[in-house]
C-alpha cells in the first residue's frame, strides 16, 4: 500500500469517528474504508470531505477522478439513518454488455431489475430525455432513470471485489509510467 492510500484510508476512518457519523454501523464504516482504499487504486478519492446528502440522506461521499480539472464522478456513498447505499455512475453501457451479462446476479440485477426503471416522465429536451439511460442486455432494451440508477443497497465488503471489477470495466485503472 502506498503512502497516499494509507493517508486517505486514515483520513476516511478519522472523519467517520466524528459524532455525526454515529448513525453509521461498524459494518458500514468498514465497507466505506475498504471501498475508499480500493477506489484509490483506480485514481479516485473523496477529496477529504463528506458533504451533505441532500435528498439522498444526511451525508454523501463523492468519489471523483484525482489530478484532473474536470472532476469525473465514478461513485457516491449515501449515508442514511438506516444504512448506506453505494451508487455507481456509468455511461455507454452497451459497450460493456458482455461484462455485465457475465457478472454475478447481484451486479446484473442493478442493470436489469425493476429499481430505477424509467417511467417516461417526458422530461425532454429536443425530444430526448436527458435523464434516461437506455441500453440492451440479454437481447432486451432497458431504460433506467439516471437519477436513481445503479444503486447497491446495503453494500457488502465481501462483494467489494465485484464492485471494483465493475468500476474497473468502466473506469480502467491508470497506466503505470
């Protein structure tokens, strides 16, 4: 583990010790620390800040690309009174359909299950909904509302390797120099 990863992991653990995070279970704190450490390997971090969660819960951790001007967000962790939610951000899903179709069921279900199904609310600009993700998996066209898509409720540390493999599929790790 590099010094940077150790520093970031220590920082997330230190922040989670604050009284405002007493709503987070030890299991969820362990997941957050493990996820934080793992996503650093893909070149993403939370910038040392856990912010307001707005409508998603009291708090939110946002993981964005480091070392770039335009901060591309790959993941968020919503901290709620009743647990955490890992939300991943994806585009060009059709380009990764073979990977998703071979993934474990709990990964596939986020893409194919009913959660976040688009109800075609007609939020259109120039005839297209700017919040709709449409893709094809297993020969079926699927439309999801991007405002709540790709959420893993009660993420599990045992499943972390699969979450990270999915992220690495969409956000390949930086090439070593």
